[in-house]
């Protein structure tokens, strides 16, 4: 074995996805002595301004939003004990079809190879054993999620560095349960659909734009990796609370910590690259590596 710490690298589109998507594994593996590297690709400037003000509405200053979200991201990283935060600093592309998709410097408008090379440089530096990002649909069709997926896979190929690569996913069974509980709580919650992708003119050249998107999440038997993070549920909740400027997060926070842990106590992944031969299904992203 090489004399360096086991390393997890999570590649996310914007501030807050590190908490919702991978807050549990980031906290858990940090506690186990793994070095945790978070790469956040954009500044999140298309997020909400305080008070739920949306881009383009009076009172939404993209620069101020980016600054606030950076502060929130740093707070979340402290909670999750992320050891290294790397910001690629691209502009937030907004939702599919927004004019921000093609704004100069927007992540969606950057050639994949160009951003992938910057990420590959970080992989050469950190030598991650495990890399985690979104699936090819960016979980629900968000352009910057899709782009984060693309640059990650494009950086993995030539470097060949990570022994294991995972895409985040959600089991359909849990999503149904989640919808039921939210309905019970009287929340107007639906599985996020992909309406925003209609009429897309994204310059990133998504082949799927305007076509039927694949459904969100996976049938349980297609999930390769189930990581128990219940012990770190409170951390994850607290990390998400650091991103309270974003209205979707308030929504999760309204669940209360106990309910949140019940629903979010397991993080699920699909293993898409592996050189360890660890048998599936597995319960540990580092199975076969220690
Ligand atoms: Zn996101």
C-alpha cells in the first residue's frame, strides 16, 4: 500500500448538494480518518437570494447570492469535516432552458474537455481512491449536475486514478415512502420532475434535451451500494441547515431532525467503476480498499 491517506472525492455542481447528496458519507468517512475532498463546480449564483427571491426578480443580486452561498458552503464543510474544499468557480447555469445556460462562463457552456482537465489536475494531486458524482441525468436533469457528471467521467478516463467511481442515486422504494410522509405532513411535495427541461436551448448539447427524461432514482435491486449514515444524520441535517438561504432546503429542514434521519439515514450509490473486485451489493464505498 502507498503511504497516503485513503481519499474520497465528491464532485458536486453547487453549494448544498454536498449536504443533500453526500453529507452522510462525507461525515462518516471523515470520522473514519479518510481524507475528504469536495469539488464544487459553480458559484450557485442562480440560487435563491434571502427570502426566497429568484434570479431575475427584484432584489436578486447574483454576486451577493454567490458570496452568501460560499459562506454557507464553508460552514457546511466545517460541519461535515471536509478536509479539502476545491472551487472550480464556474458560473451557475440555472435550470434547463434558462438564459444563464449560455451566459459566458456558465458551467453548461464550458467545453467538457476543458473543465475535465482542471478536475483531472485535482485528481492527480489528491489521488482519490473513490470518486462520487451524479448519474448521467444529473439525478433530475439539472444542467450543472449533468455537466458535473460529464466532467467527472471525462477526468476519470484518462487519469485512471480512482479505484472506484460511484453515482449517487435514490431507491424508488424510499422515494415513494418519502412522498407519503410529506403528504402526511401536509407538504405539497412531488418528486421533482423535469418540466424545466422542456424547450431547452442549452448550448451544452445535451442529447436528451426536450426528450423524455429517464425517471429519477433506481429500482432497489439496481442499487449496488447502501451506506448506513444514520449515525451522522444529525451532522447531515446541520450541514443542510447551513444552506438555509435555499428554499428547497427549508423544506427538508421542516421535517425535523428525527424524521430527517429516518428518511435520509442511508445513502445509496451505483458503482460504475471498480478495480477492487469487492462483491456487490456492498455497504461501504471503501470495500476492497482497506
Ligand atoms: Zn443541485
